[in-house]
């Protein structure tokens, strides 16, 4: 089936699913709206990306040569989701809860919602970037070169720090205390970013973090708007649907419409982390397809 046909079909399906999810949240106040919303949003944004740029992540994974990449992506994304969301967020720290969730709902979330959410954020970033590039040049404002030894030291440091960040919430289990856990829970998201981006750089791919430090205005602006749009729409819809509740957040008394402000700051490493995962998978696939020695 041709790429254009696939994208047109997926757009029709995505739009129907998206409208259905909005009805669930806004009309029926259903606490089971977000899986449909994430899936519908991804498919619609994927179509917009295809129309604007001639390619998309759905088209990439649909290509027979890249279907194994989707399997790797799914495994990696599911691992991080179960560890950080359920293991740390729900069970260990009790920082949030999924309202009315039993085993079937958790299976649905980690098998469908999680992957769809990550791909929707990736596509949102690409779509936002494609609109902004008409007005903002894609160039670094800061220019510097790192020596080979310094670069290797930074990469090694990013792996070590990233790994420590991912496992650090375990102190709550080992020490039997939740002291400062609401602050420590930011670190696994940063760890996910550091490890994914670090591996990408080690394999000579493009770094998300590097573009930030080199002050690429297009890149930074696109990430910022992705966070604002993604967090704003998602958290606003949840005010109606109530699929999740925040139970313990830093500075929880500081809120916007009943949502702790810390939630919006937490979206920053979350979005950066999930985009870095997709970048890593695509770069690994590029290395495999081109038989590049690393």
C-alpha cells in the first residue's frame, strides 16, 4: 500500500478517534479518555507532518526495512514507562494515581497509550518545528568544539549520571522513607534523556542536548512550544476527564486551575526524554541499514 494511502487512512481513523476521546473527556467526563486521545493525536499529527515534510514516523515504521525498529522502540518505551510511571510514580512514591485503573487498564496504557503518547509528542515537535522554521533560522548561536578526550569524558559522565538518576528513587524503598521523593522523581526523566541522548552522540548521531547548549533558537523554541502545547492540552482535558490525580508534588500549594505548577515543569524533561528515545531508535536503525561500523 502506498504511503499516501496509508497516511490518508490513518488520518481518517485518527480524526475519528480524537473526536471520540474529546467527547469522552468533555461531554461524558470519562476517566478513560487518554488512550484514545494519545492515539488519535499521534495519527492526526503524523498526517500533518507527512503533508508538510513528505515523511513521518508512521511512514518510517511502516516501511518494511524499519519495522524491527518499531519493536525495539516499543520495548524500550514500555520499559521506561513501567519503571518510572508505575514502579516509581504510582507504587514507590505515590505521587500520582490512575483513577479506577485495574489490571486491564494498566495493560491498555502500557501497550497502547504509552507508545502513542511518545510518538504524538515526537510528531508535535516535528510539526511545530516545521512551522517555526519559516521564521527562525536553523543555526547555532554558540559555536565551540570539544576535544576528543573531553567529549569522551562528558559522554561517560552522561551515562554514569543518567544511570544514577534512573535508579536514585530506590532510596525510598531501601531506606523505607519518602523524604524528598517528590523532588527525586524528577531525576529518572533526566536520566532517560541523558542515557538516550548520550548513546546517540556516542554513535555519532545528532544530540538534543548539544543543540540546547549551542543555543539553536529554532530547536529550543520548538521544544518549548511542544512542552507548552502538550502539557497545556493534556492537563486541561484531564480537568474534565480526571483520568489521573496528583497526590504529592513539589510546592503543591502553587497551582494553576488546581494543577500543581511543578507538573508543567516536569513535562520539560519528560518531553525531551521521549523525543530522545525516538531519535536514538532511528539512529540505531540508520546504523543497521547502512552497515556502519561504530
